[in-house]
């Protein structure tokens, strides 16, 4: 009987014998299998987490760029108000505020710090000589806006000499 079984195996084509050996073999080659469902799910989860991290980094970069742009706009607006208040006319004590558009609000405060009466160095000393009062003013300009739910503000301070009242 053993001779007959050997003869039967010998008469079969070699591909059929190889399949039998591959099916019957306890160790299978890993190249014959694809990915398991668990491996695919883990790969998708890792890819999704990487995309979430990249998306959040991109959003943080955009938010930082927008905040920097708002600060630059606020500084430019504050400089403009400061220049107008100092050079447009004589300084007068007071507190002014208004809407600057684009979500920006401005506030200008001019307050006297000290005053003195001075006589020019080239003035002729006559009776009733030309002396005049000068006042040192503190000038503060602030521009505020809302960034999301957070209030932001830029403030510029300077001191200017102006003509005071007698």
C-alpha cells in the first residue's frame, strides 16, 4: 500500500503537491497574508492623531499671525492719535475717547505735570519783560480691541511742553 501512495503522489503535478505541503505545514509564510483589521484600525488612529496635531499647529500659527497684525494696527493708530494731539494745536488738559473703526477704540488723556514761568534768554530786561508760562503735560494714548474673548490694549506715553495759562 505504501508503494501505491508514493506512486499516486509522484503522478500528481508538482503544484498540487506544493499546495498540499503549504496547507498542511504548521508554519505559514507571512507574505501570504494582508493586514489584519486591528492593524488597519491602529494605522488609521495614528494617522488621524497626526492630522489633528498638524491642524492645531496650523490654527495656532494663524491665530498668532492675526494677533500680531492687530498689535501692529493698534500701534499705528495710537501713534497717529499721539501725533495729532501733540502737533495739531496747543495742548489742553482733558480726556477724550472714540471709536477708531475695525473694532478698535482709542482714548487720549492729557494731564499737566508741572508748570513754570520762563523768560527767554535773549529777552531784553525791561519793565514788563516778556515772560510766559510753560506747562509739562503727560500725554497718554491707548488703543483697545477684543481678540476673541480677551481684551487687548496698546498704550503710548510721552511728555510734552506746552504753553500754559497765566
